C-alpha cells in the first residue's frame, strides 16, 4: 500500500540507531503504524510488537503482518467452497510451486491461503457493488479511480469477505490476510498518483493492468503481537514497552481525506447499513465523512487557536509514554521544529537539554510527491518546493530523534515501590 510517510527506506537506519544504543529485543510499540513496514521489520528481528493506527486500512495491514504467526487453515471457507476448489477449472489455474518458491520454506502450510487468494482473485463472478457504483466511470458518478472491470472484481472480493464474515467462517487473521492482499492489489491499479485526494483524468499505465491479488507472506513467530485501531494518545496510557516508536503525520494533510477509498475497502465487511454508508459519500472524489479520523498531528500550533494541535498532542504522547526509549521520526518540513521535539524528549528523559549531536540522526531521502502536489503549482503544474541547503531537488531529510530514560536498577525500583505502598497504607483512613 502506498502511504505518505512510509518508512520502508529507513528501516536500516531505525534499526541501527536503536542497536547502537544496545536495544536488541523486547517490546516495540509502533503507535502510528501506517503500512506496518516498521512493525513488520521489528517482528522479523524478534521483538514483540504492538502496532496501532486509527485508520481501518492500516489496521488491516497490521493485523495481517503481526497477529498472524502461522499460515492459517481457512477450514470453514474451504469447506464451503469445496466444489469450486476441487473443480478442474480451479486446478488448471492454480499452481502451488511458484507460491512455495516465493515464500521460502515456511514451517506452517501456505497452500490454504494461496488457494483462497486464487479463489477470490480469479474465480469469483464479478459484481457491481459500492466500488463500481461510486468509483468507476460505469457507475455513473463520473469518477475514474478504477476501470469498470477492476471495480467489479474488487466488489466481488468485498462481497465474499462480507458474507463469510457474517457467517462466522473467517478467523480474524484469515479475514485480514485476504483484506491486506486486496488493499495492496487495489492500490497498485488505482488511477491516482500518490493519494486518493484526486484521480487522474486519463488512465495511467498501471491502472490499465489487471488486478492481481498476491499471497501475503506470513511472518512466523512464537511471540504474541497485537494490532490496535485506536487514538494514539488514548492508547499510549495503556501500553508498556521497551521502545515507543512515533511516526505521526507531519503536515496538514489529513490521512482520512487522502485514503478514503482504502478505508472504504477495509471497513466494508463491518458496515451495518451499506446503503446509508454509500449514500453518505460526497464531493468530487466520493469522500467518506472523516470527522472521526481528523488528527491533531495535522493541526499547526497556533497561539490564537484553542484546542488540540500537533505540539500539545506530541507533548502529551511523549510524556505519557511508559517505555525506556522514545524514538521519533519526523520530516524536516514538518509542523514541529527539531528544537520543539528535542525539548519534549529531554523532558521525557529527565535531562536539562537534548544532545542533538548524539541523539539525533538525519537521513536524506526522496520527497513524496502526489498528483495534487503536481497540479497545485498552477501554470507550471508543479508545486514549488524550497530547495533546502546542501540538497538536490527532490531530496528531503527525515530526522530520527531518540530520548532514553535511565533504567533504575531493579532493587532501587522495588524500594521505591515499597515506599510508595507504605505511604499509601499510612494515608488510608
Ligand atoms: C507517517 S504515517 C506512518 C507511516 C508508517 N510508519 C509506515 O512506515 O507506513 C502516520 C500514520 O498515523 C496515523 N494517525 C494519525 N493520527 C493518528 C492518531 N491520532 N491516532 C492513531 N493513528 C493516527 C495515520 O492514519 C497514518 O497512517
């Protein structure tokens, strides 16, 4: 899934920064998990991982990547579709060997998942549902997010998931594995450039390709990992870990407004009244009301404005963290300055100031550029970005800032706890 701020290219830096501080295991909390790229990486490294994101599409990716520790059997669904799975037509199109080669040699059996992905991706009869009606030209709303044929295929998979979910035939892991595969496949053929904030007026080459669901890789693990779909600042108070990784939105662009179609795909199976849900889609892009997804991290700090903003939200998040290390990823063009971030992290660590030379790394990478950025620049058709000192056009830096709390020796901690308990007993009436 394409997402603004995806950290796939920064994984080695994030890992290296923590390793240099002696962090090689424990519980890693990814509180804004997005595509789950970072969460997935740390699961692979052997950490216990907790991920969270308030978007349904991101949550689906995190459940599939983290909570599933072995290829699931899909017993109930395969039983229901037994005749199709045994049919000559199915067997002709389905080859096990390429799947096994692509997935390495897992300890659990990936064939049931591969069969189900083949079934939903290639064998279901097309349908004209919400995606066709709202986001394809044939649907009559004039939107060009997917070709008609692709819309019908997405609707077929959504119908399959909804029905089997209603009948209780899919476990949480099974449902989210298929959903994650569908989200990735739909995103690859969406007629957009970057975000769903706009569709292109002519079909780009990737949108002309057929939709292909790929078998997602399951990361096998003996540990229990968890994925939440909550507000970061509420959830942080309930978690404890070794590392809290913070990668929030960094500008005013709300994710809810830019990824609405992925959200619709991800939550379709759990919507109670689909008719009312579809009727509520509005505007040029078929936006879904997204009040519940408005993030304080996209609101600039402004003395004149009341209410939550990125500075108050970030301060609250970091100071509420119950972790030994807090690692923040932030874009140099973001709403917060590095001095503001450093000041909060030094409060977290209990130090007088933030040691930028030791506790901050700067990673140069390519700027994310969406279609709306390209069209925002007026006559020239390009938003003009400031070229920052010492960088080429299109290059941008990501800051990694680390705050660490001294771990008190166990005996000192026990003594402090005992003192607190004694005080509490003495204070009791
Ligand atoms: C920069 S992206 C994270 C990218 C991620 N690290 C990756 O590699 O894909 C920020 C994410 O924060 C989520 N988000 C924004 N505000 C949130 C909040 N208050 N609570 C939970 N998630 C939030 C957005 O949905 C988005 O997926």
